[in-house]
């Protein structure tokens, strides 16, 4: 009896298992979360009741010049035309230095004096030429008088004129060299500031030599500066000459040029901008620069509250009718509670500006 019951029970168990396979074996198992479609891959349509309950506010993307494209590091430099080297046209020994590095100077201010043997020789040449000029003029006058009386030929007059012209040329050449070099006939050369600005380099010392091939002083004009900006790859294609830049303290400038090559070590593109003078600006200083649109090059802007992070990406929720679709965007800079959009959104497209967490849950983008 017991054996029969065991056999019947086993048969029923087999039938139950077979029935269970017939009932449930054709049903697909739930898809693992890792194999599900990406969050927000399909637009979701909300009912009127859902829209009313969530109270979603929307805003259209717009073009504006008020929001910076981004903030990038930059180095303050000097324009090439604003740096002037003070050179000595004549070699000599430094007699006295009047300025130090970093000192403000005005145009024409003495920087140093030299004692130059070449200047002494030029002074002697000019003196001898001046004496010859006096003699040549007297000879010319006498020759012209004798020629008028018919005593000498006209060629003698031409010779006297040539001697005078030669003496005048030698005296003039020596005088021009002395004047251009700031030298006097006694051999003292005075180096003067060619522009007003700041002495950025002093390469001589009292008693030292000056060979005429190096610059004893370098002066930087203080009325304008340049910026060397490092643009990240995401900004490089959006920045163009003419766009405005702003430094802390409301110092403004303009993009002059944008490089065409990405630095492999920094993954950035070098751009140059011009700025005016401002307190605290010195060459070599590192600053952070906000790049704006400017010159008609406005950027697409939306409220910062419309942005969300889904799967480590910046996204917005674009509305079409009652449907909201999650879309990835590339961000620029932020300002005045708005953010610039570099790519992924066009002017006029409508995005959700509130109830962002609720939309993330409805569209399956709850994860950060």
C-alpha cells in the first residue's frame, strides 16, 4: 500500500512539473537591468492630469550675449609692439645707472651714461670736418672771384665746391651718429627711455661693458596687455575672433586669434586676446577669463534649473506637445542663473525648467 502511494505521488509530481513548464516555460524572463534600453531613449507622453499635478514649467532656448561660453585660464602677456629694447649704438663702459628693474619711467628720461672711445673719435671727426668746411668755403669764395676775373679756369671752382661738399658730408655724418646714439663730442653717451612705461630688464651694471650688440634695458609700455588663453577642446570650435573676454574687476577685452592645433599634452587650443591696462595687471600673471559672445556671436542659453545629470551626462528634457524627450547637451559657462549650451539644443526649442527630478523618474533617468 505504501509502495503504491509512493508511485502515485511520484507520478503526480512529474505531471505537476510538466504542467508548470507548459504554463510558465514560454514566458520570457525579466530583462536584467544592465540590458535595459538607455534611460530616456524614447520620449514619454504625459497626460493632462500628470502635467497639471507636476506643474512643469517650460522655457524656450534663446540667443544671448549675457552668458559666457566658458571660463578658461590665461596668462597676461605684452603685445609685441609694447616692448621696446634700449640699445647703445656705440660700445663703451657704464659710467652711471639711474634706474632699477620695475621702475616707472617717462619718455626721454635718462637711464644710464656710458663713456665711449668711439664717441670721442666721432667728436674729433666732426671737429676736423667743421674746420675743413670753414677753409673750403674760403677757398670757394676766392676761386669764384678769380674765375670772374678770368685768372683761373672754371674747373678750379668745381674742385673747390667738391671739397666743401665733402667736408660738409663728413661733419654731417659724424653729427648724425652722435645725435642718434645720445653721445656728446667729449665721449659721454646718454641712454634715454624711448617710451613711457616700466623697466622690465636691466642688463648692465656700473663699470661694466656695453658692446652695442645687446640691449642694456627693456621697457614695457603699460597702456595695453594681451592674454594667452587655453581653450579646451569643447570650446575651441565655438570661440572666434571678435568675441569679448572679461577678467575679474570687469576688465574687458576682445579675442584676436584662435589657434588651429590642439596641444597633445594639455588637449587645449591657444587663443590670444587684447585687453587694456588695469591696476594689478602685470606680464606673467595667471588669471581666469570669461569668454562671452560679443560682436553678434550670441550663445544658446537656458535657465540653469533646466539641466540634469543622467548617467554622468548633462541632459535637458525637450518638450514637443505633451511629450518630453531626454537629450544630451554640451555646456558652456554660467552666469545670471543661466547656462550657455554649446551643442545639442537649438534656439526656440522648449525645455522643462522645473520638476526635473520627477521627469527623471518618469523617463527612467533616476540614476546620476
